[in-house]
């Protein structure tokens, strides 16, 4: 049983019942048995199940949770996990984030609705960094139950030798001043020029501990006609740089992983912005 399933299983059980399963209370033990006659069969079964789960798995689960209960712990774990992403080829070797993070935000766990296809979002810390040379920026959610990156947003900025491929005039500031921003085709600074969908998704499966993956297909709720028109021709052999990313911010390559308890899609997206390019990976975007 995965730890998040354990937490879901006991989430609706009164804390008093769990506490009584662990700490002996002499007054309660010697009191009248009448206090338990109001418990229905469901409560009694839930209480028994909670006791078994807490004694067999709960200690390990709560130990893991408590190990990443502070921003400092989350920062350390994030650095370790980002190093694994570099080793797996999910990030370029020079995307190194060290030292004190620029920002760390704690996010409570919650159950996503229909827009996330029922995805459960565990308690996490959002950790943000610039690389030492400020070439890269990252924003990663560290799952405190598993100690893994559940979502990552990665940005690459142009070098002085990169040539713009387009430009746009945008209004900035309260006075309506306009400024010219430039577009750059530097996606290969984020993903290897020969990286394929299969290579990337297989590495993600290894990282998250899944048995494999499949791309969204007909029959999946997310596979609409619009989705098919964007990604219907994409398969494992397609280079990431050849995927027809539509740059709208609303369409993402949806990937299902074998062994994912939620059986909800995870997302992969590359986007071009004025002044930089970005990559989103994981359980982030609402769709629908």
C-alpha cells in the first residue's frame, strides 16, 4: 500500500479512535462499557482497520512526513531530487540549483476535482531557485509523503550569443509604456536535441517508481477531438522538439503511468514565452 493511500484510508476516522489504539488510557479502560454501544459496525471496523494500519504502516508513513516538515528539509530534498533528474536525463547537466532557495511555500494536500480527473494532491513544499549563472529557473513541488518532485516548472533564458527568432511589443508599467521582448528557439537548452517522448517518459516512470507509461488515447476522458488534432500523431519515437506544442497554455501532452493509484493523467508541455522558454512536467494543470 502506498503511503498516500494509507492517509486517504484513515482520513475520515476520528483522531480519538486512532489515539486510543496507540496510547493506553487507564481511566477510559476502567470506565463503563456503555460508551461504545453507540458506535455502529462501520465505526468499529474503521477503528480496527485504523489500528492495524497505524501499527503496521503508520509509523513509517508519519516518519517520512515528519522528515520533510520544514522548509529547510524541503530545500535539501529538492536539491537531491533535482540531481536525480539530471542523472536520468530529465534536466540538462548544467541546470544546477544550489545554495539557499529563493522562495519556499508550504501547500496543504487536497483532492482535485473534475478538472484534474480526481487527482489527489499531497501535502508539499513549493521550492524555487535560479541556477548560479541565472541561466535556469526552477519551481518544484516536493511531495512530503514520498519525498519526490510531483510537479516541476523549468525555465531557460537566452545566452548573449542566442539570436532572437521573433519579437513582440508589450505594455509594461502603470503609464502604458511599451517594451520590445524577443522570442528565442532555445528548447534544446532544456531537453536534449535527440530526446524522445519515450526516453523522457520512461525516465519519469523510473523516477516515480512506476512500471511503465502510455500516452493518452481514444477512450480516455482527456482525449477530445481537439487533443487528437494536436497530439494524435505523437508516439514514443517522436522527438520532444518535434511535438506540435501549440503554445496556447491550454494543451498538454497527457501521459498515464502504470501503477498510478489515481489513474489520472500527468502532463508534459514545452512553451515559448517572450524572453525565455519553459517546460512543465507532472501533476499540475487542470484540464477540462
